[in-house]
């Protein structure tokens, strides 16, 4: 079953092409608290060392914590596992992208909530055809 999912899906784990590329060029750098594994190896079009992640489960970019995000985008050269990364006191804990889930933000007046939008006050007049 795992072979078929790697052959036919790109959004769940890794594809066969990514597995082959990782086996041939990749050096494991570390992993995060979500079980994602980070690799580097080879060069990209700009001459930098190529970096990539194999997600634990669905490929969701918001599942990369802040420390690893900086390393993935070449903002820092040292991965978090080699520098004993600690978040600053003002940094919020990581939250995944909740869009499309039951926990997504829905403002007042959204068709997906039972709340009504506040009445418009002031000089605003709604557009009507013919005006």
C-alpha cells in the first residue's frame, strides 16, 4: 500500500522521485517535534545547498516550526538541532494552518456561523441597482 501511495500521491509523505533523490543526494540534518525529517544535499539554481523536508503525513507547509522555517529558507546556516534552538519569549507556539477545518476562523456574519453581522451605522449606504 505504501508503494502505491508514493507512486500516485504527492501530498502524503514523499513520492518515489523524492525518495530516490533523497537516497542519492540527501544527508539527513534532523527532525522536528512533528516527525518531519529535514535533508540537504546538492546545489540549487543559485548555487546554494538544496534543502528539503519529508513531511510526516500530509504535505502542509504550515507544519514547519519557526526554527526550521528559517533554516529551510536559508535565513540561517545552522539548523535548530545543532544550535540548541529555543524560541524567544515573545514567539507564539506553532499552530498549523486551520483553513478549511472546523477550527478555522469565521468572523461574525460568515455563512458558516449562526451569528449575524453587526448593523451598519454611519454614512454607509448599500448599493442598489439603478442608483
